[in-house]
């Protein structure tokens, strides 16, 4: 048997010893973030995404092997496991192929073929399938099987029963199913049509639609699935049935034999009654799995970009959670996230108490030193934005504002976590606090919310919940560990995503912090209940302690590498204090100039680890998000009616989907940049060029005020072909 390491090495183009190392590290209980960051020598510096894909594929292969053993045992128990069959099972590369081989031996529910066998017609089926060119006719062969006591009252009944047996055996033939499966893959169409052609729905584009199963994009598969679920569409896999039957006849029918017409009849019955419905279910399931995988991958990319948006540090923020009848909820939050003030104002209809609201907000802005406004983009946000822009102009004190995606804020505010954090506030005020904190640190705030509620997915509510939760949880985990977490300020929700820390340990860390005061060293983590040596090994490097006893505790250097880090500083004449003061910024260059391999050998570490240590010492407390473009802030406001064809606008990407990207251009309604309008070169997917949070320059292609739709392009009118303006706007 080929080893899993050999298979994975071939599939991922990674040396087999490295694959074996990765498998061993996973089996030892190490987390993916820890392996990716602190075991690079053993993995060949594989990133977290490759490691997760490899781990998933390893799970599949192990599941395949387990199923192979189960099937072999089941067939052996029947006394039918031949050497040839065992070889076929051993060579089966997929679960589908394995199940095809097992199909004839699987215990079935009562079928027409089962009934025919009970009537003693299996020998007749064998004689018919032999398809002799001479000898008795099928009717003559069937005559001895006419036995009233067994329920066979005529020759025709005997032949029909025998054909039922043949049809089931033809359907169970693994080679025949594989032949048809290849035909379906190459020539099949996913077709949809309207249940009621006169009904108006969002699915009108699919009322008469077909596309090859090998080429149909995932969003169309999901649209058809949802249209079926909602009762507007009927979907099916279409192929040339006559050609498919011909393929089967080539496998089973001996032309010129006396039984050939009956075997052809059995072939056609097998195809129409058994094989096509089965393959249709299989292909619909495969298409759905493919579409779900693509949608979850796309959701993950969007979520990662959203979580990794640059924080707005050092700013006191006034957040407005817009509403009509119940008023706009206000929360003022200081640079550390502490709530300074709250209020409720009514600048929107039906109250329209604009002047009173301005006085209230102006007083809070002056009292708390507010520097920026965060406005939720939900109900009444346009009116609130107009109100805020007017207030900024009147105060003329350097204020600016930003629209903040409030998706999921209400979910957080009504959650037990929201109630635990702010028991003194009602639900709506918690939402305002969440909006303010999202602007200050998107990652720290958004981890408190179920990722499915964040609003950057595509058909996310149609995804398998368990698979989606795993996929999105992995994205959040990777982002949190890539950035690092302040051990003394992080919430339990944020700590829970740190490698090696579960919900219980996260709560224990916070409880220890509240009882004993701030952590002064990473070593104190060992005193936290249930945080054992393995958990410490996994989490320590991702937790930061600004201002702690040991400046290395505020870097990404793992405690196991502290001796090497200090030796490196000594080698170049630095102290840990120098490093904390930012005097080691040139370390990476010095390491390369000194000879990275020789220096790594001298310090007793691998080359990747040495480079990581040098980079961490050069920028202690570094946040990788700070290297990204800062979020756009506004001081004025536009409306949909202000947009004109050809107008140039600055926008922010809000969502990236299969067929394009939605861009916020400051008019409350996001505009769509179709994939064909992103750049002049061919794109398989918009995510090749764009991600959530990207600042972009766009031009208006068209505006439908009535339907509130904006069409945008990123191709500069008259610009050079193939030049993507995003590169210029960044």
C-alpha cells in the first residue's frame, strides 16, 4: 500500500520527508498556526493555508482507508472476496469508486430484482446474459421457470423478472458506471426551468437555462439550488440518453444473439430507472459540494480581508447606530475601547429633532475629545450620514467620519457575551459600542460575532453549517495568530482563537488577570488553571505583553527561542533594552550580510527561524495590519442622484463574489463592478485582484435610481489596456 506521505507528497509537490514531519506534528496535537509559525524547518516553511489543505486531505485519505477496510471485511464475510476484487478495492482512488465496487455486494432494500430472485429466476437471467447465438430462444429458456407456486404464471413474467435482475446487475457494474460518469462529466448539462413561467422572482434568468456541468460557475449552481428550494425552479442533469444507452449496450449486448433484444431492453431499463437517477443525484451533489467549497473559500477570503483591515489606533470615536422611530444610539469610546459616554438622539424621521441632536453630539465631541465618527450602515444610515456631515461642517474642528458595516452588531448586542460585557446597557447601546470598536480594531471586535453574520459571504446560509463553521473558524484563528493578542486587554472571545487556547482556558486567563492583576511575563501563563505545558507551547508566542518585565514578551519570538534571540542581539552588540527602544531595526539586513546560514548554525537554530527572530526583534510589537492602506475617512456626503455616467469616485471594496465586487462609493448603496470591468486581463475570480477593504478608484457606468443599482468599472476611460487602476489607487 502506498503511504499517505507519498500520496500527499505527490499531490502537494512537497518532499515526502517534510510531509511526514507535518503529519507527525499534526498527530502530536500541534495547532496549524503553531506549526506554520514555529516549525518551519520541519515543514519547509509551508504557510497555514497549505497546512490546512494538507490536513484536510490527510483526513480524507484516512477516511478512505477506513472505508476500504470496512468494505473488504464486509465482502470477505460473504465469502466473495477474491484476489482480483481485493486488488480493485486496493486501487480505488476515491470513495465514489470504492462504493461502485461495493455496490453489487451491498445489502439492498427489497427491489424488483430481489423479488425476481425469490421467484428463482436468477438462473434464467444468467442464461439470457450469456446471449448464445444458437440454441433455445429466450421464450424456450423461460418456459421451465413458469411455476405458479413461485408466483410466475407466464413466460413473459419469467422474462420480465429475469430482465429486472439483469437491469440491477448492469446498474451495479462498476466499470459501466465509471464509463457513464465520464460521459456525464464531459457532456452533461445542468438545466433549470421555471415551475411557473409567469411568476416574478429573482430567478427569471434561470427560467430556461443550461450550462455544462464541467464549466458552470458555483454561484449559478447555488442560485439554481436556492430557486428549487424556494419553489421557483426545477433543476436536472441533461444528457443524450440514447447515446448513454448505446454506451451501455456496447458493454453488455452481443449483437446477433437471440437474447440481445431482451438484454438491450434490460440495459435501457437499467439506465432510465436506476443509473440516470443515481448519477443525476451524484452529479447534483458533486456540483453542490464544488459550489459550497468555492463559496466557503470566497467567504473565507472576504472574512480574512475584513478581519485584517488596519486598526484606527489612538482615536477617540463617537459611534452612531442609526434608527428612525427609536432614535440614533450614541456611544463614545476612548482609544483603549473604554466607553466614556452614551446617549440617544432623534435627528431622523419621524421626530426630526436635528438641532437638539447637534447640540447633544457637539457637547460630547468637545467633552470627550472625539476625533472621528463611526456611522453604522443599516436602517436610516443615509439620513444619519447627512446629519453627521452637516455637524462636521458646522463645527469645523477637523472631524471626519467613516461608514462602518454593522452586519452582526445586533447579533452581538443580544448575545450572552454582549450582556456579560455591558450589563448596564440595553441592546441598542451595545450595538453602538460595537460599531465604534469595529472602527478602532476590526479583528478584536468581529471575533465576538458568528462569522456567518458578518455579511461578506455569498449564499452562506445555504452552506452546510458544520463545514462552514470549521472553514470560517480556521480563517479567524489564522488572522488572530498572525496579528498576535495583547494578553492583558484581550477579551475571552479573542483569546479563544489563540492557538492552544479553548473557551475554558480563555475565561480562566481573564479570571486570573482580574484576580492577580496584569500579566507581567508570559511565564505567568503557566499559573492559569488548565493551561498545561502543551497549551503553553502552542499559545505563548502569539500572546504579547507590552511593557512587561521581558521586552521579548512583546514580540513574536517564542519563549523556546529566547536564548537564541539574546545571543543574536549580543552578536551584533545590542541589548534587549536597545531592541525594545527600536534600535535593532537593521537586524534583518545585518543577519543577511553576516551570512544567514553560518549565523543560524552558530546560534543553533534553522535559517527560517533565525530570519523570523530578526524580523521580530527589528519591530517589537509589530502589527502586520499597519502595513496596509489606512481606511478612508469622509467629511462630506453624496446621494444616488448625484452620480453621473463617467464620474470618477474613490471607494472601498465591501464584498467580493464570484461575478464581481461590491464597492462602497459613499452613497449608501454599494455599486457593482462586474468581473469583466475589473481589469483588461482575464480573471478566473475577482479575488485574484481585489479583497474586502481595498481602496479603489472606480468610474460610474450607469445608475438605476428606481432599482437602486449602480454599475461601476475599474477600467479608466481611455486608459491603457491591461492596466488595473487598483495598483495606482493603493
